């Protein structure tokens, strides 16, 4: 029984490594470049290994998107736990900066897959779940769920814009997120 558990653990680790390679592929070259072959090359793994873990390109895309959102959402959870609701503008700005610095590839992959979700219904529910969680976190500070959804979308816009400025100073984006949330919260 122990041998099966080791294989399962090893298999899970291999799968995660392949998904992280897929994130790197999408972050570097866009969602259209995601193939089993590019993931195998990036991960320095066999094509058979990638095909074993992801039987179709759709499975690979969906799984990569879920993994990128897991990384991004993990950062959201970590950042939100670092303060109180009164700190929300600063916390959200810290979150954006963390995505741009520590999790840039995952953030870029998420943005790529959001665009892909406009054409691929299978990806939409994955994104909607994350977007609604972000909106629910923002809602108490900005005046309710509808405003939370709008601010969450605006934050996504700031993230995608910031991603187009590689190596830029993140202070401006930090200030923009704080300003956005502060302005919306004063309108309520």
C-alpha cells in the first residue's frame, strides 16, 4: 500500500510540475502556444508524460487555468489574512504588487485564460468562481456586490495593464489600486 501512495504523491508532484510549465508557456507566448509538446519541452519531460496526465488539449488548458488561479487565489488568501477590512485598499494593492512581482507568470496566464474564456465556455466557470470571490472580498468596502464585481474587474484591468510594463516600478500600480478602491468606497 505504501508503494501506491508514493506513486500517487510522485504523480501529483509531476502533474503540478507540468502545470507550472504550462503556466510558463502561456505567460511567455500566449494561450495559443499551449500544446502538449511545448509543455513537455519546457518541463524537460516526455511527451508521453504530458499526454498521460492531460489526455486532451482542453484538459491541459482547463487544468493549467485552474492551477494559475490556485496560485493567484493563494496570494489573495495570504494577503487578505494580513489585515482587517479597514485595510482593504492597501491589502488589494499589496495583492496586485505580489502578483506582478512574485507570481507574474501565473498572473499573466490568468489574464490570457480570461480572454480564452470569452470563447471557451468550459473555462468560464473557473474564472467566474475566482472573480466572484474577489468581488465578495471587496463588497463590504465598496458598497455591495455589484460594486465589488465592478471593482474586481477594474483590478483585473490594472493587472493586465501592469503586465504590459515588464520591470516597471510597481509603486504607481499600488497607488492606483488604493485610489480606485478609496474612490469607489466614498461613493457609497
